C-alpha cells in the first residue's frame, strides 16, 4: 500500500459495536478507520416464530442451519439459541458466510465447527460451493426481514427444504423512512464512537458494507461530499449501488484488510 493511501481514512458504514476481525486487521495494517452506521438491526417485539424455530433446531429438526451475518447469530441467541440445556444438540452442519459470522457464533455460543465457502464470503459463495443434500434435508434460514430471495431460491433449487424465517429487521438511520429510537430492540449494544454523514470528507474512502447501507448511502447525496473512493463488500452490495446511480470504485469479495489495501492501490 502506498504512503498516500495509508494517510486516507477508511469509513465503514456499520455500527462501531459490530467491530470485529476486519477492524482488527485494519489496525494491524496501520489503516486509520472510523464508523458511519447507516442502518440499525432490531429485534421484533413479537419473536414467537423465531423462538419456535430455535426450539425445533435444538430438537434436531434441521439438518443444516445457514447463518449469513453476525446479526443473525445475535438474533438467534436473543431467542434462546445455545441456551437450551434440555436440547443442546446443534444441527449436523452449520453454514456461515465467513470469518466474522463464525467469530460471533463462537463468541456467543461456543460453537466452533462450521462450514463456509472458500471463495466469496457471501450468499453467492454459499450457493456456488455448498454441496447438495443427500435426499430430502430440511434447512433453517434465519435472515433479516429485508433479505433478498436469491439465497432461499438457490438453496431450494439445490434440493434443500428451506424454512426461511425473519430473525430481525434492518431499519435506516437517515432519510424519510427512518423510525424513532427503540433502544430495547437493538441487537447491538450502544457503544463506540460513530460519525455523522456530514463528517465525510473528500479525502475519505467509504466502505459500503451491505445493500441496505447502500440504499441509505444513496439517499444522503445532498448532505455528504463525494469521497475519494467508494468500496463495496460483495457483488450484491455493488449491484445495489450501481442500480441507484452511485459509483463503485472497487468490490471486495471478502471483508479483509488485504482486500482494502488491494482496492486502494488500484
């Protein structure tokens, strides 16, 4: 990474309380970073369906559990996953998108044995690499209420019987649809220092971390300057930005400091 690049600040569009492996790597690489959360993940007031799914999971009803984010893990644990001493069994296979989700699972439940795609750490990577089931196998897919249908559809086409359930909702923090604060519903603790959109500078590099964050980013055109460069994690996030008329300078297949350095050196 060139000297000019190391002086640029990387702004991640997620909550500082969600900081994990990527932030640790950035610190080790000497990359200055800050957080600009654009969305918030919230639990539902009524989570009876999710708790029912967790009970079925503990009873061995599912051959596989697919976890697409650390927030999914947090929502499941909030609903009792990993705490049922009467039925502590995990499904035969736990599928995670990547290291961040696996780390959250280990931290919150102690579970370490997972499967993840060797290539792209995303739903696309799961669909490309997850082996088809042997015979009829039931799979639990808890996701954000705003999740796209591609993963559910792709898993079904590969022979899985998929039970998809909304584990939490993602709400915008800015724009006309931003709801009021609901601290008790937050999946993440309220901690860390977060930036505001107006604090973005033309020297910053902004890393858009999800399609939902991309949608809010596009709504902020009038209150933030064009940063030096915009990076996106994963092809779906990049596609959302492009569909909204937002430039994407580079796409990171996996959220790593090496990927950031490669993107900034281009």
